[in-house]
């Protein structure tokens, strides 16, 4: 017996597949941020457990940053790359000069100052790109910690674009996206604010 899937069923199956991919991406972001911190702990000689929550929210930023560091310095160890990435994020997003200096001193002792400076330059580029994108959809960032709360958008926008390619997003679709982002723990932004952001992204790339 031959089964024929209607257009509405096809769209629903496609949506569920994209949402499942989104869920996997969000889980990977959180895991990547925590893994980067754990790797950096091997080089840092002080307790960094208080950064656990913070590191989970910036996996979307650390991904492209570590890719850049590795592309420029393929011989670095995993611990060295992670420590440099954590150092860059500490200076850019975490308002704690003492912490930044502690991490930088460790990097300097390993003879990686030039690599760190190059990574800082790339980190600033990524940060500015995120701020510009947020500004383009009407989101004003109050400080760098606020910017960090939106770094998860770096890979998520691609999933949004794929969803939109299947047709205009409904209110229920936006709720489904928000539900998955909130459950993943990659940001502390409220559900209502997230829905407003995703609605603006949908309007912009739709």
C-alpha cells in the first residue's frame, strides 16, 4: 500500500527535523563551552569552577574563536587553545580585571603572548559582528556581559533561516524555538525577550 504525504505533513516533518537539529546544536554549544573550560583548567593554576555557568553561555563564541586559533597555530595543544580562548572571553565579556590578568600571566609564561594578541583581535571582530547584528534587529546591549548572553545566536541563526525557507514562521513555531533555547541553558535571557528577538530575526531574513 502506497502512502502519500501531504504538503502540510511534509512541512511539519521538516520543521521537526530542523528543531531536532537545533536542539543538538544548542546541546553541543553548552558542552563545548564547558569542555573548553575543563581543558583550560589543566594549564590554569587557580580554581575556575565559578566560571562554569558563564562558560556554558558562550559556546557559540568559543567555537569560531578556537577554530581561528587552531588554523593559525595547528601545533598548539588542546589545553593551550582552550586557555587562550578562555582568556580572550574573560577580557571581552567578564568584567574582572584580576581574572583576566591571571589567565594572561599563565599564557605569557607559556610563550603564547603573540598568539593571544592575535586571538584577541579575532575575538574583537566576532564581538563587533554580534553587536552589529543585535543592533540591526533593534536589540541594545548594555554591557559586554549582556553581549555574551546572545553569543548562542551565532550558529542558531542558520537554523532559523532553514526554518523560514519552509514557509513563514507561526507564533507556535517561535514558541518551539524559544522552548528549546531556554531548556538548553545557553542563555539567561527570558523566554518573552527571546521570542521577541526571534520574531525580529524572522522578519529580517524571511
